[in-house]
């Protein structure tokens, strides 16, 4: 009897490209539906201001062209009236399509407030109907809106990571990607759909790579929380300290506990507008108002500029003096000493 009791059927090993094909397929199938939803709501959410404005006809015309000093005076008076003991005041000026009306909120009084949209001339809050439009679509795009941040951040983060894997493996499995881009076989059933898939994927590949990688950067601390926890701990105070160390400009102090009136903001606004131009103040962050160690931070609006560097100005809240510029102005190159004239 010619038995082969211990014989085994040889299974050919998959090559690298074949294994990438399976990974590409399952990476797309696993969380592709979440990614489709994120892209769909993100596209609509780009026009969040216009959609909400269309759904709230009771709101007045945008107040972008009003003088910044007058608007700040009105909002500051309301903040001093409603939250005189707050640790921070935030004032957002109407500067572009994203902020057609002034807004403000505070932190550290009896409780922090929600962001209020107000009239620039009276300081009264606008009463507009709630919508299921622009801002909700934007919130659905990056945090799935109805889910808590502790759940939505990992879901969106892992979906983005899966998309990056699908993009990289898609490039690997198409050995002749540019030749395949110009190949289209209509009427061939599955082949035609595969050709369309390849062509559309190659056309949008730079955009998809950029939007996926930048999304992972924005969610980096959510996907890798242990990097921050290793140095700052896991308690909320440690996380606040990390945010302060990473994003706060120099010159900020703890409150001294000594009362001092806040310096007029008009000269500070004039200084910022001389540097940036009118209508370029994004928001004003006032730390420890009414204290001797108060600081006033001005943030530049760069939405209508090709510049990638957003400048911050730090003023002494008690004296009004400009203390710091973040990032600091570039140092001028040193002029070399003149050469001595050549002699024959």
C-alpha cells in the first residue's frame, strides 16, 4: 500500500505584493464606512457658517467691518459685569466668514461659561434657533458629535490609521500604477469597476495622503496618550500643565493676589493693527484680569494669508507694555565689515 500517512499538501507562500492586497482590502472594508461618513460631513461642514447663516435668517448682517477697539470696549464691559472674578476672559473679534459676529466666554469664576455670540454694538446675546446644519456637520466630521470625546477620538483616530494603511498598500500592490491609470476597459464588468477604482484613487492620492497624515497629527496625543502621561501624569492638572508648556508663549505669570486695574486695551489693539493690519486680530486672551500679574494675549488671524506662522503678542495687563512676541521676530543678518580696497 502506497500510503503517505504523514504527507502534507504544500501551500505556496504568498508574496509580499499578494499579502499587501489582502491587507489593502480588509483595511478598506473594516472602517471604510466610518471614513466615508467623516469625509461626507467634513465636506459639508466646510461651509458650516454659510449653512447656519441660511438656517438662521433672524440674525443681522455680519459685523466684520466695525472698529475693533469699539467692539472690545462693549464686550469688555459685559465681561467685567458678569464675571469680574474669572481667571481668563476670551474675546473673539468678527474677522472673516468663520466669525461674522463677536464672541466671548470666560473660565475660572464660579463656573466657566459657554461661548456666547453677541451684538458688537450692544453686547447683547443673539437669540437664534438651533439648527441641525453647519456646526453640527462640522462636529460630526471630527468628533462624531453624539459620542463622548473619550470614545470618538479613538474611533476617528483608528479609522484614519486604517486609511493610511490602505493608501500605502494600494500604492504597493499597483506595480504599474501610472500605466493602470490610463487603462479603462468599459463593458468588462468587474474589470471596468477596478479600472475606475484605480483611476479615481490615483487622481485623489495626493489629497488623500495629505488629509490622512494631517488628521493623524491632529489626533496624535489622543492616539499616543502615554507620551504625555509619562512626563505629566494622568490627572487633569498635569494635562493642563502640558498644554501650557507646549502652547503658551513666554512671559505668563501666576496671579500675584494684588489688585490692579486692567490697562486700556485700545493702545494694545493699535499696536497689533500696526503690525498686522486692520481686521487681523483673531482673538484676545486676558489672563488674571484685575491682578498685578495680568497678561493680555493677542492672536493673529492668518486665514486670508498664505503665511503659516500665526504671531502672538503678549502685553502686561497692568501697564499695557508689549512684553513678548511669539514667535520672536527674525534676527537680522549681521552686516559683514567692509573690505579694504585692493591694492596693486
